[in-house]
C-alpha cells in the first residue's frame, strides 16, 4: 500500500477534526454523562440529584425481569443476524446468476433498506394485525389457532424478527452481491472442472471466500438488532405482551423517557454499552481468526 | 441519550422556533401542547382568538408531540434554562409536576396578578385532582375526560339484545357471550387497560388504589390493587379472554381501532373518543353510550378524570406571567369554556359551563356528550374516587398493563399477576419517594 504524505503536518489533523468533534459531542460526552448519571438518583426536573453509588445497578441486577431482557436481547439479535444473513446470502447467490432482468431484481431486492424501521414496523403491523391484518385472515383458513400478538409473546417476537430481517435484508444483500462478484470466476471454473457440483462449490469456495463480508455483516447486524430495532418495537409491540419484546435498548428508553427514572435508565445504558463493547471485542478476537482476507 | 445531550437538542430547537418576531412589540408567551389533528386546530383557535382580543401579548401555541414527549420537551427546556411559560401535562404527570419545584402554582399566579377566578365553580372531581391538600389549585384545568361505555347497536340487534347499554359487569358478560354466539368478532374490549379497568374501576367502586389516600396525603409507596376487588375484576376479564367474549386490543388507546372499525359490541374508553367514533361510524353503524358498568356487591364511588392541565413553568419574566394570567382569565370565561367543551367533547370543567351547555340545547344535539356528565354527577366523591396521584405514574401504569397482558394470556393467575404488578410498582414508587424524602 502506498503511503499518503501531507506536506503540512497539521492538515491531516484538520481533516479528521470534524469527525472527532462529532464523535466527542455525540458519543463521548453523552457516554460519560450516562456513566456519571448512573450513580445518582435523579429527579426529572433536575432539582434533586442524590448520589447512591451502585444503587441503580444493584436494583437492576436484583430484578429478574432485567435478566429476562438480557436473554431476550441476545437471543433476538442472534436470530435476526443468523436468519438475516442466511436469507440474504441465499438470495444474493441467486441474484448473482446470469438471468434476464437481473438489474430489476437487484433493485427490487435492495428496496426494503430504504425504509425507516418505524415505517417497516407499521407495514408489518398491518400485515399481522390480529383484527384487520392480511396474514391472520389467511391463516384462519388453515388453522383455528389465534395468532394474537397482543397476548402471545412468541408471536410478537416472531413478528419483530421477521420485520427486522426484512428491514435489514437489502443492506446484507448488497454486500453479499458485491462479495460474490469479487470471487474470481476462474477459481469456480477450476472447481467445476475437478467435478464439484454447485453445492460443493458453494461450501468449499464461495462461502470461505465470503468470510470477510460475513464477519463484517455479522457484527453490523448484531449492533443493528441491539439498537436500531427500537423504532420497530416502539411502533409495533411497545415491549409487550408482558415483557416479551422488551429488549435492553427499549427498556432503557422506556424507564428513562417514558418513566423519567433518569439515573436508573442511565445505569441500563451503561450496562448496554459494556455488553456491546464486550460482544464486539469477542467477535474480533475469535471470529476474525477464522476469516480469510 | 443523556439528559444534557437532550437539553442541547431541545435548546437548539427552542432557539430555532422560539425567536420572537420583531415586527410585534407584544410579549410572547410559549404554550406547548400535545393536542393533535382537530384538537390541535382548536388549541390554535383559542390562542388566535386570545391574540386578536388584545394587543399586549401573543400566545404561541406549539405542538410538541405526544403527552410524554411534550413533558420531556418541557423538562429539557427548563433544565437548559430556556424560558417556556405554559405546558400541557397529562394527569399521570401531576405528581411529577407537583414535586418538581419548577412550577408556578396557578392559584398563586392569579393572586399575584390580581385576577379573580371563582375556583369553586370547578366541578369537584377536577378541582380535587389538581389542588394541593390545602385546596389551592396548582394547574389550570384544560381538557378532562372520563371513561364511559359504548355499544354497537347493529351488533346488539343481530344478537337479539335490547337497545340498552349493560349497567353491570354481569350484564356485560352475559351480553358479550350472546354477541360472541351471534358471530361478533370483538364482543367486548377496552382501550387504556390500566386507566379504565384498574384505576377507574377501583375509584368507581370506592376501593383504594394506593396508600396515603391514593397519594393525596403524601407520596404513595404501596399499590392496593391486589385486594379482593382487583382480583375479582381481573378474574372476570381473564375468563372473558379465555372464553372469547373479551378481546384484548393492546396498550394505550390501541384497542380503539377495533371499535372504530365497527368490530366491537361493547367497548369502554374515554368520553373524548365520541368525536372520533362519530366521524368513523357515519353511514356505517349506529351506536350508543352509557355509564361504566358496576360490579355487584361493592360500594358506589365515582369515575376519575383523565386528560391534561396547563402548568406554568418558573424562570420567565414578570410581564410574561402577567400575560399568562390574562390568557388563563380568558380561558376561564364561561363563554370560552362552553365553546371548548362543545367543539372538543371534553367534560365541561365548571358548573356554570355545564349549565350553559344545557341551556343552549347542546346536549339535545349531542346526547352522548352528556353521558359522562351524568355519570360523574351520579357518583360519590370519596377519598378513593377523587383521583390518583403517583410519582413515576407512567412507569407504574406500564407495570400494570404488562401484568394485565400476562393475566389475559393465561400466563399468570389474576392474583399472581396483580401481586407482581404491585411488587414492581412499589419499587418504582419507593424510588420516587426516596427522591423527595
């Protein structure tokens, strides 16, 4: 790789300064403020600020509902990520084939990514609504089972997973398509000559060569499922029924902005932050070893 | 996001939207509200009418989103020391506002500016809810409603039921069962699950909701909803959900979509829903209203009010407060009160407003709007029915609705669910009490 050389020693710093400033204002400052606030019992209007040390954390860790939320978040993120990547890879492989009208297919497949999570939520809400949704209506011909996600936790969770996977689908597909196109045709041809069928070619050549893309998408989708599904959940289930879809980020928001328990909410965001840092570190530490660039 | 980051954003928003227009020398008064659609237009109407009626002050009505969003915006603005004068806060925020030390009590504001308003003319449920223990009014009553019962006349006919709303829960159950048999998809449902089916039902049957007289005598720290009454009420609803005569339609006012679509036979929600239902049902189906059903064997209380009041925030300039006092005086006139109640369908807040509406024949033309008034007049004001004042009430309501879902889905028994709701709520209430010890 060639080294870029700046003649003015300050220029590179000046060029990165805006980015650094944005990171400080919108990440470091709020993050440190959360850290500070998590040690206090704070009143909504700021008239009372009582230092309680680890009080918010012991309250959290003494609440079984919080651990349920941790489990829900991890399970939810993993399912969204794995299902999302599998579907995207499958369709990307198909879209990579030489077929007529490919450009149209690709454009159509990329579309969902252009939709805001909350809007995606509302779309799926109409599809799934127990009373006027299309899907429950169609299912009613097949089974008597009531798919009412206002009351059934697993239905609500499934709905959110499907909506999240669909929402993130276009993004994953774009990266997989780019990855597939970067695989030299000669390698695949050589394998064909050696007698490898399409399935064998996929698992022996394509999939390993796509591992950097998969790794990148895995990390990104986990973070997406952890944080950005907020809009989806807020629009559709509000964390319910019971606390079935109350993932960590939704809980932190609800206790902070709906419930105005600011210190308690800050403690949750601190734990959330640590959790995501740990998750990303683990991914880089262990998963990256298996990646061939 | 943290509060300082939020304050910065809101402060920026305030600076961008709140720059006084230089063309007018009038003092500007910021009025933040949460009214949407038609109601939002009516709020603008009041502000415009007041602005046209005099030249010293200009009331700027600004929509700030939902009730919680509006409250958050006001909190952020206050903390960022950006003056804001009037904010509309929903009834669950009452204790938060009272404890905050950030508000200029309305009775004090009016006294300081020599504006006399006959507070005794306020109907007692309203006055009771928003006054301090000494009977001083802390916020300006604005939009109040109370839950009532709605029924779908066409469904009733189809099920062979008389054209009369059920007066008791026994009747609700037996009628809803018949509606179900007749093929009605949603025999009975309710919006605002906690507000209607728990909070109001306790008050309506003179049952305590929380300790310290529902938080009126001091900060409440214990909920009382897992007593025999609460359990009986929840057991009936759980049975309804299981047998299919009660359709749970979601938290907040989500279930209203079912009634609006004409699917429900019997429905309970706020009296402020009349306008929406009237518009949605036009030419499609006939409906009627009645008072909330009663549970046999429990004493008479009264339903409680929901809605919002206007709070005056500290930190403004004296001449601005003079303007706020003038605006409230304008609002309080019987003429304006009657106009507001008439066009919005909210409860008339004063006795003279109710009389004026009656005299003008308003209730003959809008009979459903009278249902809530009749219901409240027929009730008995007791310590249990004057209202509920809790810190962090929004979180408490959420804890209750979460467990109601567990009860209705059959995951928990009524008793177990209510016990769990109480345990979580008590934890939330104790946190609030610890702040203001």
